[in-house]
């Protein structure tokens, strides 16, 4: 069975753990005491193809930014999560995305499977980031975009399924150490000497 390593990034309090736990266990946890990292596993079928997802929830690591490089190297796909109730959490994702692209050494941003997720739409009355702002950023980044609610389980499965599809679209995504392809084979690059 194909194993895919996904990493969930976002500022503290955006609902990274709530999304992950809702997806893996079908539960909404209102309060979560984060450790440095949690790894969740779920076997499933996406588009009739079985896979085992290993999902790294980075909750509790916001102050340990040195760990981020390790997560970025290990991850094959990335869920970048912000809260629609926090403009700061939305703005901070640009830097995280740039770090991912740098660590992965991607010549083309489309080679790095990323899905942008606006969470907490169940408290829309506190919204600071419009759907159009999220959609515009996703278009700029050329990645899929979804709005979710871990609390009411809205679009949670679809966010992870979309990320799996993105990993598969890039022929297995970027594996550990920035390697390309389903079997970790690097794509050939041309070298021009002037």
C-alpha cells in the first residue's frame, strides 16, 4: 500500500489538530493540549486507490521553528491552514510556504503539493478573511483552496483527499530530502555551462 506523508502547518490556534483529529478519528476536540508533534495514521481509498496517510500535526511546535525544516523535508504534501477569524494567521502562511519551497528546492512551485485551507467557518460572524481573499491567494500560489470547519466536519475529508490528489499529481510528490517521484528518483535536470 502506498504511504503518503502529509504535514499540517499553520499558526497556533487555527485548528490544525482539530482538523487532523476530525479527519482521522471523526471527533471534534474543543480543547487540545499539543505536544511537540503528533503523528496520525489513516488507511483509506482516494479515487479507488488505497493509501496509508501519515499526518504530522505540528501543533505545539510554533516556538520550535528548527523542527520545521525536518517536517518540510519529510513531508510529501502540505496542508497550510489559517483561521478565517484571524488575518494574522492568513498573512503568516506566505512565509511558511516560501520556507517549504526553499527546503524542497522546487524549481516550479507546482512540484510541491500544497492545499490552502481556511478553517473555522462555523464562526463566520467573527470572520476577518473573506473567501475571495483565500481564493485569490490560492490562485496566486496555483494551489487548491477549501474552507473548512473541524467543528461541524465541513470539507475536512475533502481537504485531505485534495492533498492526496495533489501528491499523486506530482508523480508521488517531493519525498524526503526533496526527492521527486513515487520511488524517490530525482528528475533529471539540465545543466548549461556558459
